[in-house]
C-alpha cells in the first residue's frame, strides 16, 4: 500500500509539484469566485485564480540549470567584430544566417530559461491588473448605488421591484 | 450553492491534474516548450537578429510586438473604462492652492517622499531605457513612474499630484503612448514592409537592420511606458475618489 | 411526357393581383377607384389564365423561373392541367366575389375596407402562386404567404371572438406547416439529392421504405392543414368569424382548396401514384379521410349557426377529395380533381346565400330561416341548387365529381391497387351523402314550405342588394352548367393522370 | 497596399478611439463624427478584404506581423490569417458597428451624457478586438483580444443603470473564468507542443500523433468550456440576459448581435483548425453526441425561458441563448451542411438580432415601457418601426424569404444528414415557440388599444394613421432599423452564394 503511495509520490507529485501547487491555488481562487458572497472577496479569488495560471506558465519555462534569458556581455569587442562580418556576409549571401552562425559564439540554449512564458505572462499580468482595476471600479459603482457589497443584500434590495 | 461550487471546483481540479501525468517534469530541458524550435529560435537567434541580449524584451517588443500593442491597449481600455464607469462630473473644480497640503500625510512622510521621489523616477526611466540589457522594460518602468505620482498623491494630497498630472494630461499621455507604439508600426508599414517590421526602418535609423530593430524596441517601450504611467495614475485617482477626483482617500 | 415551354404568362397572371395591392392601398380614400382596381385586376388575371388554357390543353407545360434560391431549388412556376384548373376556379370566382364583397361590405358599412381588399388581392396572388408552383419550396413559400395574408381577413372585426379565431387559424396553419411540411420537404431534398421539383412521375425514387414513406406521407397530409383533415380541422369553423365574402372565397375556395391541392400535388407530383401503390401506405390516409367525412357530417348536423354548418360540410367535402386521391385509381383522382371545381361552385353559392341572408335579414342561425324562401326566393333557390350540388344530386356538378369518386372506389383492386375495404368505403360514401342531405335539405324545405313567423311578413319580398344577388345566381348557374358540360374539367384532370 | 488590408481595418478604429479619448468629456458630437469616419473606413476596407479573399480562389491571406519568417517550419512571430469565413464575419462586425454608430447618434447624449467620447472610444476598441479575434492565427493573441473585447464590454455595460453595474460585475466574474479556462487550455497546448500558432499546433499534434494524450483532451475541454462561457451556452448563460437588457440601449444593440456570434466563430475555428475534424468528431470520443444534446437542451430551455418573459429585451436575450444552441449544435453535427449552416446562421442571426434589438429599443424608448404591453396598437402608431420588427420576428420564426428560414433549412438538413433527429425536432420546436412569442406581440400591436388614443380611432380606417408616431422616431434610428431589416432579406435572397462560399471554405479544412 505505502509502496504505491511512495511510488505515486515518486512519479507524480515530487517531480511535478509545480502543477499541484498551481492546481490547488486555482481551486482556491475558483471556489472563492463561485461561492463567496462579498464582491471584493470574489475579486480576490479572481486574482488568486489568475496568479495560479501565471505560476503554471512560468513554471513551464524553467530549466534545471538555467539562468535568466539575458545574454551577459563579456567579451564586448569580439562581439562587435562578429557583428561586422555578420553584416558582411549577410550583405554578400543574402540573409542566410547559416554561414555566419558558425563564427558567432554558439549559445547553449539550456543555459537560458525559456523566454516565451515570461513574455506571455507579462501580458497575462497586465490583463489581470486591468481586469481587477475595472472590476473594482464596477464594484465601487455597485456599492455607490446599493450601499452594500454583499450579494444577498443586493438581491434582497432588488426583489420587490425587480421582475428577474 | 456552496456545495455546488465546491463540487465543480473539485471536478475542475481533478480534470486539470489528470492532464499533468504526461506533462514534463519540473525543470525539464527537453520538454517541447523548452526545446521546441520556437523557444530555441528565441534563445539562439535573438541577439544575432536584434542585438538585444534581453530575450524577453526582444520577444515582447519585436517577435510578439503585436501582442504587446494590444496589451497596451488593454491597459488603455482599463483606464478609460474606469473613467467611463466611475467618473462623475459633479462640482470637481480643483481645490484652490491655499488648501493644497491640508490633506495628505504628515511632515515626515512628505520630506521622505520629496527626497526619494526623484530617485524613484530616475530609476523608473533607467528601467525603461535599459530594458534591452537588463530586466525591465516599458511596463515595469511605467508602473514605477506611475507609482511615483501615486506616492506624491499620498504624501501631498491628490490636488498636488493633479497639478502636475491633470486628468486631461493623463488622457493625452495615455493616448500618446499608444499612438507612439502604433504609429511606429505604421511607419514600418509606410516604409513598405509589414506592420511592426522594424527592419524596414534601417534606412532612417543608424546601425543596420539589427540596430534598427533594437532602437525601435526602445521607441515602443517608451510608448508603453507613457501609457502605463498615465493609466496607473488615473486608475488610482479615480478609484481612490470614487471618480470625483476631488480629494484623495 | 409533356413538353416544357418557358413563358411569362404565369408570372404576369401571378403579378397582376400583387401590383393591385399597392394601388388599392394608395386609392384607399376613393372607394370606387379602389374597387375599380380590384375588378380590373381580377378580370385581367382571369383572362391571362384563360390565355394559358389552350396551350395547356395542347399538353404543353408553361414554365417560369425566378432563379435558384437554394442549390438546385429555383423559385419557379410550372403550369400544368391541375394548376390551370385550380387557377381558373380561383380567378373566375375572384371576380364574382369582388362584386359580392362590394355589395356586402358597403351595405354593412364595414371598417378598414382598404385593408380588406388589399389583403384579398394579396391572398389571391398567393393562391395563384400555389396553383402554379413548380416545386415544393415554391409551394411552401406561397402557402405560408397565404396563411399570413388571410390572417387580417379572418380577424377583420378585431373583437375578442375574431382574435381567438385568428389565433386558432394561424396556430394551426403555421404550426402544422412548420412542424410537418418543412422537415418532410427537407427530407425529400436530402433523399433526392438536391432538387424537389414536381415531376410527372415520382420525385422520390423507390429507394424509400414503406415506413419512412408512410411518415412522409402523413407529414405532408397533416402538414398542409388547410385541407381540414381531422384532427387539425378546428381552424375552419373558427375562421367563420370572418366577413362572409372571406368565408366564401377563402374558406370555400382558395384556402381550403389550396390545402387539398397541395395534397393532390404531393400524391401525384412528389410520390407519384405508382410509388404509392408499391408502398401501399395511402390506405391509411383514405381511412383518416373517411373518418373525417362521417364525423364532420355528424357535427354539421348539430350546428345551428349557418356558416358553421357550412364550414363543417366543407370539411367533409374536402375529405372526399383527399379520399379520392388516396384511392390511387385514375377515376378516383379524376373525381377528386373534379370535386375541387364542383364543390367550389356549390359551396361558394351557399356561402353567398348565407351572406345575402345576413345582409338583408341579419339572420345567421338555421332556426331563424323558417319560411324565408317567401321573402327572398331567388337567394333560396340558389341555396337549394348549391345544396343539391354539394350533396351530389342530379342536374348539379356535384353529381359528376361524386360519380367519379364512387367509380374510383369501385375500381379499387382493378388496376393494381389493393381493394382493402372497398365495400366499407362505398358504404361511407352512401352514408355521408345521406348525411349531407340531412343537414341541407331541411333548411331548404323549411325555407319554402313552412309558414314563417309574423315578423317575416311585413315588407313583402326583399332580396339582397344586386351586387350580392348577381354573383350567387351566376355561381348557382355555373354549378348547373358544370353538370351538363364538365368536359373541360375532365380533360384537364386527364392531363394529370396518364 | 492591399496586402495590408487586414491590419489597416484594425488600425482605423484604433486611431479613432485615441482621437475620441482626446476629445475629453462632453464632446459627443465630434466623437460621433470620428467614429463614423473610422468605422466607415474599416467597413469599406473589410468589403475590399472580402473581395480580395474571393479573388484568390479558396486560398487565404496570411500576414506576418513584424515580417518574421518561420524558423524550421514554425512561426516565431504572430500571424494574421483571413479566409472567406473570417472576411465575412469581419464584414458583419464592421458593418454592424458602423450602422450601430448611426443609431447611437441621439442615444449617446441621452443615455451616457458627458461620457460620450469614452463610449465611442470603447465601442471602437471593442470592434478592434472582435476583428482581431476573427483574423488572428495565434492562440495566445486570441486570448489577449478576447480580453480586450471582454474589458470593453464590461465597461460599456456598466455605463448603464445600477442593475447594469451589478450584471456587469457578474459578467466580469463569468467572463474571467471563461477567459482563464481558455488561457489554461492554451497553456496545456503550449506545454505539449511548444508553439502558439494555431496551424503549427495542429501540425505538431498531427506529426507527434498526440490525439490520445490526456492533456490534449483536457486542453480541448478547457478551451471549449471557456468559449462556451463567453458565448453563454445554456448552462453557462447566467450573465447574459441581465447584462444585455440593462446595458445602455446602443450597447445592447451592438453586443447582442456580435459577441456571442464571434465566440461561436472562435469555437468553430478551434474545433476545425486548431484540433481538426478527425479529433473533434472522432468515433471513440463521447462528447459528440453529448454536446448535440446539450445544444438541444439549450434550444428548448432558451425558447421556454423566452416564452416566460414579459420584458421585451429579456425575451430577446433568451432567444439569443436559444440561437446559440442552434449554432453550437450545428457545428457539432459532424456534417458539412451542419457546419456551414451554423456558420450561415452566425451571419443571419447577427442580422436579425440586430434588427430586433434596434426595433425593441425604439419601442421601449418611445413608449417608455419595457414590458410587452408597450406594443399595444403600435402598428398604427409607429408602423415603420413595426415593419422592421415584423421582418426580424418572421426571420426568428423562420418564414421564407427571410434569412432565418434558410439557416433553419441548412441546419435541419445537416441534422437529417447526420441522423440527429433530436436536433431537428428541437429546431422545429423552437420555431413554433418563436411563432407563439412573436405572433402574441403582433396581435398586441395589431389590435391592442393605443394608449391615449380613443377606441374608435384605433379601429379607424387604415388611411388615418396618427402620423406623429412616425415623426416621433428620428431618422438616425429608423435608418439603421431599415438597413438591418433589409439585410435580413438580402441575406435570405443571396443565401445560395453565401452558402456555397462557406461550404467551399469548410470543405478545404475538412478535407
């Protein structure tokens, strides 16, 4: 029995803990969004939800022994000369970079984290912030017109007049 | 409702987890996402093609510049959306000068603020400008710049902050930022290549195709920074005053 | 196989009454000019239809297409014998009805006469469109247009009763057509692989099994609920709230005949007699029709409101037609096609008389008509002739068509059909005829030979206004003539059968 | 220059929005002019785009942002992709936007007051987002654009009264859940494939044959859930009715025709392009039957809920929910006719919903009554408006020659082809319910007593229609109504060409 649990830990949880964390966070956020009665709490849930997704994306781009995806500038000048004859043969043989690739100092792609998830998540963060701000504005309007942010109280206010 | 919510949440959770069993492990270098042609292209070719060592900036502002343009638009929408929802044009003539300083924080906070504000803004500009070589870029710098104004509003009251960043000005700056971004793309289009294809600008920018891309990235980052700064401040000022923009907090 | 000849005449015949509509609306303020337009349109239409008649008799099929609307389905007119026969009946009676309506509406000072005449013309266009329709889609479109354009006529009075009548009217007609005809039509389209034009043979190839065939047939038969087949008949009595000219033309001729016309089309043009014989499913329809015949006649006996009684008799007569077609014997089909015309003449006469009585004496109940024959002899004579024709007694056209129907029944089992329940059907014909007699003749008898109550004596003879009187005389005359000289109709019917 | 059409028709409203914002508060008139110009330009451009796509037989226009050529067969940049389907929907979006702007001329000052410029900016950005969604070929870019449309619509709805703010908040919650599910799905796809371009994802999945992989299936389910939430498929429809009926009228008239339809387009795109027909309609997948049944439930429930409503706009919104059922069901029928029918229904439903919403808004504004009894006697009082409403209603019922009839025709034949009789029955049923709903209204409008006008007048001869009813509706509201009503008829008349274009384009992807 515990063998099974241990193996489960071995294969499914320990090496994939990032997914577990994000799923748990996501569930917390989603639960808050669905069931919370207070509008602001719903928004907090929303923020947690989006953060969980960001966590997922970023955790995908991680490589075991990699650094941030920025090429540090040691050897500035050979860089420059490479750039020059890069220009030369790009002028000579069109824009085929295979010829020039050899004399360029080769970049080991496992030394750099995957940049794409970071970019995507930059976008996602911005979207999340915007949504949150707008939602806060709307909830302020709701509060201004209903005097409360508790959903059930608002619905009580609407019941007599509202036909829906 | 609670039970239903819990149930659905758990269902979704299991759905999501069930998929992870054939996902790559944490930090796997050979996962499709990490070793795929796209990401390897970004890592290996970015500096060669754009002279920008910071791949994130390059991908953000060049390869996926179209995305980033809309990202800026999203910020813009949030800003004017908040104004459209919340702003109330009541008696919102700005508070006369003699009252400036009635609100806001105490003396100590103001002094500290006035001491560190220049450095914050300077650093923000650095983050914008140096985004090619170090972590940073338009969004980060813009947020810092906006935060500096928010700090000003916190310390000296909203009126003070508005005196140097009025609502009209925020809108103009926000629009201007997007205009710079989109206009830059249109410039490439006018130069006869695709939208946002910066390589078309090497005839008017120094340093060859790659440097043209690099410079263009700086330009669009500046546009982003403008918009983000303006919208951050306008968001704050609207949300903190329920859209009356009279007195902060 | 008749030869197709493309021609513009059908289009113009259809167009005339359509262009009349805006003219009528524009001339709304000048009633005389308005009715003038109506007459003009009616006469032009009739003459155009007559113009086509010789060509059709040569065995040609006139064809006009508006162009394809769905892949493989044009909106097209395709005038053959059946179509021209129906068109003749409808357009000729339109003239008379316009005259009658003129007298009726004016003497009753009805409101919204412009709307009335406009919708009338529109519905005529739709009727002609159905008569000439070259494929199921065209048929369906004009069928719906007819339903919609007659709705304002049915609910003309606008009071509560009229509204509920109109509601039943639309809900039955639209509901059944959308629910049954539309899917059936699309099924045919899909089964045929992309065209649903009527053919002389069978539209559906024989690859359809009898179960699907039965469902399809029933869908069509019930779908065209204008044919008043039970259980979707109740719109017809309720539609009798309409002014009498409407009941006369639409619910004795146009609308209901459109219903049976569609059924005949489906039998002859979509399935084809031979296919139906192979499938051996039509017998179901014929039994439903037979049931309707008897039931409606029994109900008609109990009705005291004259127009409602006429309505139920109409239901019965329509079922004759469906029954005749569903016999699948050539005589039977001929009989039903004839009955379309004969019953039209007879029944419109009856409705005209009912309207005339209402206009002059303001009586609408059978029990009030005692001795009325002395008061308005001409009307009641016409009424007698009409009822004779509907019952199917000698010297009226009704006899001819009924004769063919009975002979068609006798033919059962002769040419390849199954003679299931031949005797029973014959009995049903007999019984129903007796029932028809039972609910018509007493009216005539009491009108002439019973002594009326005092109120009817003063004023002496008092007929309806001429505008009402002339048409009913003419129609009565027509139903007599059609007994002595039915050859034209038989010939046209013969064009469908081969 | 024509190579740049796709981006140009996006940029025109974008610049328009910037200019509108610069006008600042109060200046609605100029903002109206600007948005008329920008949207007019983009509609003209989208016409040209359609012509261009039609001119290249069956091909599609691809536009690489930043001119990044693919490396080793995979797109590194973002790519726009326009085929006939996309061009048609873009045309519909821009035209509806333009016409709706005409409609909003008098309404904006009345309903949002000094914030007019912001309204116009938001609506133009919404159009930018919708067009971008339709044209983009990048899964993540699609997410960003979906969020643009969502944010703009949250703001536009919340500009209404207090009920509008509340329903907009619910919309925020639901919309964010939907968009996040979509984002999660894209993330799963990215984890498995390492690319974001829709075609590349498809080819990668094809080459690696990952169709049976659990994560791909989950990704598909997530994306579908997200899209369904955004398009308000029946169980997830809660946010829609209030949001559309309490929003400012010109917001409702713009969103009701477009938002759900564009999401349906996204669904079809994801189904056929991103995942591919073999995966979506595969025999061993349980969802095919299930989702058709879901759509049946959606149709029936939507019709019943609409029947139960006494509020005009609510009723129309529930009809929209039923229509969404039509389209989802048609797309899932696994028959080309069904898919093409669903697609044709996107266009026709946009037209008729637009027509009905404009008419309903005019009625509500003029009579000041949002219940059905607003229609009493309107055939005499405002006949022109009622003509438009009648055309829309007949199309909803599905009577020829309106486009509603033909879309029903194609959907039903798709159902018959693929043997989904339950779908056919549901369609017929909903047409019957619609018939009941609309003829109830027509009867009111036809016989009902006009408020304020005496009985004998209301049954007077048709010649003496009280004329002020007509005059009281400004041309800026009637013209859009007529254009939309006309488009309902035109779409019906030229359904043959449209359908052949659509089905050819779909044949290409279905192989």
